[in-house]
């Protein structure tokens, strides 16, 4: 099981995953039960990717089209899944997590499997923030498609 990988700022304390198999201590090899049936080249690439040092990113979240400006900053690891990024943004912005949402990175949009199936988005399951970002330094987050709460998120490495 994977430990929670997102880190949030609470006061001045940054919480960290503490599970012994946290990606901070990435294994040099992929366990046999996971790698069964996966080509060797893919296994090596995945092992290298896993062994890379995780980066802590600062997210600057700004709510569009409101005055005065509403913004928050939070810390998160680049290996956090998009669902964890969603929960982090929900928490820091004070949303209730009761509406549809999506992420847009460059020209690719992600959402939960049901929303993605009904639109031209990709399923975000298993996609990490680092993978979705690539070389980009920003993305957008939409929440509550009815009211259209749009957020600009700028990413900087810590």
C-alpha cells in the first residue's frame, strides 16, 4: 500500500509521509509481483524513475474572476497523484468537495473516470503531478462546472 504522498502546510509545519515504503526510499528494483509480464526495458525505466529524488513543489493557487484576489500557497511532492492534488486544493481553498472537477495541463485535461468517459478528458487514475506537469510550470483546476470556479495554479520547485 502506498502512503499518502501529499504534503500540506499547516501553520509552519510540513507533514510528510512516514510509511517505510514511501517513495523517498525508492527500491532499486521493481518487486517481482509487480514486474511480472512487464518488458525488461520498461522495468528499468520505471526503476530509474522511481529512484529519482522526489521534488517538493510549491503550488500558488489563484481563484479567477474574483475581487479582491483569493489565493493560497501549499507544498506538495511531485509524486502525488492528481486525486491528492485535488484534495489538497479543496482543503486550502475551503471547498466542500461535492462537485465535479478537472485539471488542464498544457493541452491535456484530466478528471475522474466517470467525467472523463463522458467528455474529452483523460482518466486521472494513477497519474502523478510530476507526470502531468512535464516541463510546464502551471496548470488550471476547474471546480463546480455549474458555477465555474476556475483556478490558475503556478508551480515552483522548493
